[in-house]
């Protein structure tokens, strides 16, 4: 397959995954099921404290909520860098602004509580996703980082 066709196929895949992620993100943050999400966080806490006891002794359900908020925005940061080519810091600022809007909407119009802590966690997730993709692109673009294809006569 030619490089151009592979690149177009990879871009289409990124777009499809990003759209699916956006739908799931919208359902998670705007649906009126905050209580269900809190219960899921507590279930994770119990699982990692009792069923598979690998959690640190000081970990609380609130800590799991923070980790989940960070993880929620990692794909956003990665997808924005891949699809737009923006710098990691631009994507991080957009993640912070988007998270802020989400928290305000949740607080004012939905039966959910908005929090600055969630904005910080989401922003960190966006930063991690953006940095991961940016650093990977930088490493891959260095001369000699990719092996030359073997040409056969």
C-alpha cells in the first residue's frame, strides 16, 4: 500500500475514533447520571481495595474519581494534536477551557456538581494526551529513527 493511502486510512481511523470518543464523552458529562458515575467509582475503589488489593492504603474513592477525570481527557488531547497539528500547549489550553465549560454547564443546568478539581484533572489528562502524541511525533521525525524499507530487486 502506498504511503499516501496508508496516511489517509490512518487519518480516517483517527477521525472515526475521535467521533466515537466525543459521543461517549458527551454522554458521560452531560447525561443526568452523576449518581451512577459516583457508584461506579466506589465499585472501582472496592475492587482495588478488596477484590484485587493493589491500591495504596491511603487511596479514597475521591482519588479514583480524580484518576478517572484525568484518563477521560487523555484521548481528547491526543486526538486534537493528531487531527489539528496544534502544539501541546494550545491543546492543553483548549482542554482547560472545554473542561471549564463542562463544569459550569453541569453546575448550572444539570443535576450534577461542577468542580475546579475536575477542571484541573481534565486539563492534566488533555496535557498528557497532547504531550504523548507530540513527543512520539518528535521522536519519529528524527533522522534515522525509522528504518529504511528493504528494497528488493
